[in-house]
């Protein structure tokens, strides 16, 4: 199957997804197969929270719109321009997907197909429906994809290579189980923000997007702040107030109450605004509803620390304080060429 055919299918999928947003779903006559899929997808979005309590319509719409913006012909051409898959011999690539945020495994799914391989997908029990629906749409656009996409219910078998995502504990199992096959094994990572006190109120509000999007469940969510010694958190908390409605989601509120109680019973010193807590802590991985922070005296020390801990960090956001950091509010909008764990998925797929 030609790469151009696969690419065109994903462009059509982008056109389909572009119709759906939190502001309202708008049906376009120019989109293929809307008669079969538009209403059903709108219903699936509304039902997603019944499948996974964290998948509120707001969060699902955000993920859909992010992919709608990414799946354009220009973006796909730019992404693929550095690779040559013209001589690819299709292999079967197994995917073991996470389910922490909506469509979290879509980039791997796209990468395997766009590189000419066949995909065997083992979905997470927490995200079983969205990707399957989009796969059906793709197959309607290009029936040749039917033989290249398989969703696996039981044990993942018959694969030539694998990309597996999980926790640090499951990663050890993956490394053992897949030791005889080419693989990418992804572990826990967290994202950080580096502040110097010159950030505007608007900067800090944008940082709140990096903290609260998907309720903080993604590896690209900011869970740790580096702030200069003596930093005053007053403006930070004022900006976070823009996200106060997050406490109305029961699962988030339960986590807030529980984690705050644990901190207080442990006599930890925390700052609290009634819907989030922040705590001074050396760790990168904070619990839901909490963000850790650490003071610094010298920015160069922070740079060295982040370089040394690179394997624990997914993404860094700052106002150009750290090289290759992204702007505030952009951590959950990676480009197609922004690879998870900084592992070039297409380069891996070109060599299997």
C-alpha cells in the first residue's frame, strides 16, 4: 500500500475531526462518510465519561481538536520529509497502549501505519473506544487499511516489533517479555516548569493549562515547578484561580481531599487554595491535584539538574529560560515530530 494513500486517509480523518469541538459540532457536507459516522462519533464523545470517569467531554474534545490541527497535509509532509519508507517491507508492530488521557496512543498508531507497517493494537481498558472508532473511519476512507489494522483482545502475539507504554513497574515486565524483539518501552515521565519571577499574569494562566489539562494525568502535564529562592506564590495562585471549576469533577475532588489529608496528617507544609495544593519536594511526580516546587539560587544549576534527570522528564516549559523548552500553555499540543521520551518513533520503525 502506498504511503500517499495512507497519508491521504489521515488527512481525511483530520477533516472529520475538525467538525467536533466543545463550542459545538458542525457537520460539513464536504467530509467523507458523515452519514455513517458523524452522529455516532458525537454520541461516543458524550458517552466517553461513562467509559472512563476522567474522560469528560471537555477533555475528549480537546484531544480531538489537537489531532484535527495536527492531521493536515502540510504537517504530515513536514514530518515525513526526513524519512524514506519507499523500500519498507511491512512488519507487524504491536502496540501496548496506555489509557491515562484520551487517544494517548494515537501517535504510535499513526506512526506505524504511515511508515508502511501493519499494526496490532492492545488498548488499555481505560480507553477502548475512541481509537477503534477512528480506525473504522480510516478503513471506510481507504478499505486497504482493513488488512493493516488489528485490535487484539487477548495476549499480544505474532508481532515483529513492539512499542509499549506503562508505568516503571510494568516496564520491567515489558523489557523481559519483549526482550527478543525490537522495542520501544516507555516508562513514567513528568513535565516541569521553570520560572524566574518575571512571568506575566497571562503567562501563569497559560501555565495553568499545562497543569490542569486532563486533570494532570498526562506525562506532559506540569507536576513540578522550579522557582527562584524567595519566590512569592501570590500571583501564581491568582492565575490558578482561572481553573477553580476543576474541583466540581468528583474524581478530581476526591483526589484533592485525599491527598491534602495525607499531606496534613504527615505534617507536611503545603500551600492550598481549596482546589490544588503545592508542596516543596525534590520529586518530579506529584499526586493529582498537587504540584511540587523547588527553590533554586542559580539557573545554571537547574539546567544541570534537568540534563542529569532527562530520563525522568517528558517536557519543559519556560519563557526561554531553558533551551528547547516550550511556551506556557503548549505542553499538551506537541507537533507530530515531538516524540514521546525523545525517542524517534519513525527512525525506529525504519530499521526494524
